[in-house]
């Protein structure tokens, strides 16, 4: 009988200690609302059965965390997608879907040039609208401002449609028809569709850079940063391929992921 009582006391002490440890873990990891944890925690006069139920609840919260992918696991999955050049599927407002692809250096430079053109056109449109509103528009210089505004707006629409069309073109390279008029489907995109495609393009071409840093960490060295051109040329020499082949036929993010994972410090040497 004495042995049984001693065993019960020992088990009770062990159970309370385990509950205290798990409770601290749940609160530190934000696995449950603090108010809920506080309310469910047994009091000092709780029975052994109540402590056992509380232990089960704490374990359930921890098990749920174990079944939920961590940020690092999710980053690794996205990085594997980048290495394999997987596109991102986007559902449009009309219910159809498109695929947005990671692009190579040459294509990304093309996208940057058009993005700069759009920014320039938008600035000029804002100035024209403001000048027309305040009566400061010189009719001798722009006799038909409405025609100019319409033409500029049409060109912005065409450029936006073209960007979306090329973002949804399979592969890291751009076709020879990249500067041709985009299909009508892309001209008719809803403004929300433009946002969805742009966000997906960022996710497959820029977001994996943050995942790389999360997985391999940052360099502690003080080496000089490497430019994109030097990076592309150096990698081409090491792989014994033409630089233009890498720029056209491999997405930039897949090259960075490949090199960064093989040599973690190299990614930090590249200019932002």
C-alpha cells in the first residue's frame, strides 16, 4: 500500500512537471491563445485526473504544431519549386486560370525596361491631367489633349497586357514575338487580374530570395558584393556554357538557388 501511494505521488509530481514544461512551450510558440491556456490550467487543488486531462490537451496543441509545416519547411518547398522552374497558377476573375513562370536574366531586364516605361507614362499622364484641370495646358503645344491622353492610356493598357502575356508565356526565355501586340484576352483583363498576375510574378521571381536567406543564413564574411553581370559570367565559365544560354534558358532564381545552396556565402555577394 505504501509503495502504491509513493508511486502515485511520484507520478503526480512528474505529470505536473510535464504540464508546466508543455504549458511554457505552448505559450512561447503561440500554439493557443494565452487566455484559453490560463483558463484551462488546473488549480493547485486539482485532482490527478484533471491534471491528466490537462496534459492531454497540451499534447494535442503540440501535436497540431508538429503536423503543421514550419516556415522553414514551406520555404524549402518553394525553393524546390524555384529550382525546377515551376510556375505559379493564378485564378482570374472570370474563373479561368493562367500559369506565371520564373524568368531568366534577359527576360527580367525586358520586364524592368517596360516597368520603367509604364512609370514614365503614368507620371506624364498625371501631369497632363493636372495641367488640363488647372487650365495650365498650352494648346499651342498640345492642341488636342484628349487625343494625347487617350493614346497614352491605350499604350499603358497595351504595355500592361504585354507584361501579363509574357509573364504567362512558358519557360524562362521570351519569344521572338515579345514586342508584338498581346492577345485580346490580356487586353481585357480585369484590374484585379493584373494585380494577381503581378503578385504571382513577384512570388516566382523575387520571393524565393528571402527563402534562400531563411534556409542557408547570411554570410559573415566581408567580401565585396558581386554584380549580376559578373555573377552570370562567372557561373557560365564554371559551367562551361555561353552566358547568353544561362540568361535565356535558365531562370535567374533557379541559378541563384543552385549556387547559394551549394556555396551559401556566394548569394550574399550579389548586389540587391
